[in-house]
């Protein structure tokens, strides 16, 4: 009986002494790269992350949006690569931020402005690859007057990577 226990416990002790898998280790983003991709909305929209030239954890983000709207005769609003603020930091390879951005002449209509607010969460899976989810809302104004409120139906996924031309 004791020999059976020893035979069962020995492999468990060996496995428990193995260090955690490398996938759990934080990834240090590569400095000076442009990561691009498409957010998987019903109508995919472009997104990009630019890492700082000296500090790969400092990120400038341009977001996409595709949401259903209420009011103003708009059923849906969409835009891609809208410059967002603030510049954010990846901590231990992870991203979690609230971003805002403005897009003038939304939908090609002079005087129509979209003001966007996003929640971005994700992580670097490699030094130059990000997997994330995007959620958010927008207010659409015409000549300064609020005409519509829009919301992303559900968080959408995105994979950003360095693309060769």
C-alpha cells in the first residue's frame, strides 16, 4: 500500500516543482512598432497601436467604432482609426484603459461630429502582437446639437500585429 502511494505521489511532487508556464510570464512590448488590425464588429473597423520609439509600454491608440444608434434618424454609426486619448501604458504586458476620441464630418456629413468613449482591455501575446476586446459608446452631434446616442452591441475582439507591406 505504501509503495502505491509513493508511486502516485512522486509524479505529483515532480510536477509541482516545475515553474509556471512561459505563457503566464508578462510580455515586454517591442518599442517603435505599429500594430494594426480590424475590430470584429458586424462591420469590421480598423484599429492601430503605435508603441513609443524608446519605451514599448507607452501606447498611442487609434480606435474603430460600430454601434447602433437611437435618435437623429441614425440607425448605426461607424468609423475606423479614430485617434484616441490619452496615451496609455501596458503594465506587465496587459492593457486596460478608457479612451476618448472625436471624429469630424462623421459619415461624410459636414457639421456632424462623433464623440467616442471606449473601454479597451487586452494583453500582448508576443512582443508585437496584441489580443484585446473593445466596448464603447458615442454621441453624435450636428452643428453642436446632440442628435443621437450610439452603443456597441457587445464587446468585440481584435488582434493587432505588425503587418508587412
